[in-house]
C-alpha cells in the first residue's frame, strides 16, 4: 500500500451515527512499509455532515 488517504476520523463518524470499523488511520500507516499518509479530514467531515443531514430529513 503506497499511500494511505486519511479522511474523517472514526470518532467523528460515530458522532454522525455512521457505523465504522474501529481502526485508526495511524495504525494502518504504521503497518505499511511505506508510511505515507495524506489527511483530508476537513473535506471528508463536510461530506459526512451533509450525508447526516440528508439522512435526518428522510426520517
């Protein structure tokens, strides 16, 4: 795995009521032989906030 792209954190997704596996990106990076990580958390967080709002409207 030459690159890990880190988006929203698991704790953030849990606050949006999205079920996720409980593994942190840093654990994946640490297990990689390349150790490269790109962080896109603010961009991803906005997408999940929008998804949560859409889901709430359907209920």
